[in-house]
């Protein structure tokens, strides 16, 4: 006979504290102030009586944070590690957004299996190039221009950047969103305004 506790786990799978995703958020810099642990997505941190997230620690899994509630605005990839203040997750982004209001796990993150096909034009037209490695400069590796028209992700999750060296706006692209098909820059995120992508890397699980 299966023990009752094991049966309950099978029928009601809850994310455990040691499960695939765990993140601790703080309302002050340097891991001070109010803190709360999360093991699943949060559409509005104000509902958790936070006014903003000013530091965080990612203990398990990969996450994406958003500038606005309901997963809108600028995106920030949050891989395992400590982020003592907002610059740590906004990177060398020139846009100085000191706001992180919602976040969710990146379910498709699979560093070893990640593949992405870049297309020169939207709707998967024109020259194409499949990559399965990190590229701090797509142009240096032979991609002809600063723009990418569309992308297909058969597996894994990627963060693409507006500028070389993993700088500028971040776009988190996942094989389990849009069926892995991103046919136009408008599908990269609500903050996307251009086809410009010049570096890309696989998201670490």
C-alpha cells in the first residue's frame, strides 16, 4: 500500500521549498527589510505588501522579473545568485529602471539543450542561422546585421540583448511560449520597440 502522505503528494503536487524554483525578495537593498520567499509566479508584489523589490536571492531555478505588474514592461533574467541592488539584475542597461513589480519562473530553461534559429526577416523569412551557444556579438560570429527579424526556439530558453556584450534591453525567449515561434519583435516583450538584437545567451537553470 502507498502511504497516505505519498498518495497526497501524487494527487496534489505543491512546489516544495527545495523544489525547482525558489527566490527570496526584500523590500530594501542588501537583503534588508521585509522579506518573502516565493516558489511560483507573482503578478503583483503589492499584493504581498511590498511597494518594490530592491534586492533578491535566487536559490533554485531561473526566473524572469518585470518592471510592471502582470508581467509587463522591461524584462530581467534572474539566474541563481544574489542581487544586492537593482543594477545587479538590470545589468549594464542604460535605462535605469529601479522597479521590479512581478516575476515568474522560466520553465523551459535547459542550458545544455537550448537551440535557437535566427531569421533575417519577420515571419521566418530570409537568411537563417541556428545557434546553440552563447554569443556576446552575433555580428562578430558572422550574422550580417544588427537586426533579427524573427526566431524559432525548438527547446530551451534564451536571453537576447539589444547591444553586443549582453547590454541594453533584455528579451527572454522561451520554447514553451508562442509555441517557440517569435515571428516579429512585438512578440519579444511589451517593451520591445525594434528588431535590434546583437548578443544572445542560454539561460542557466
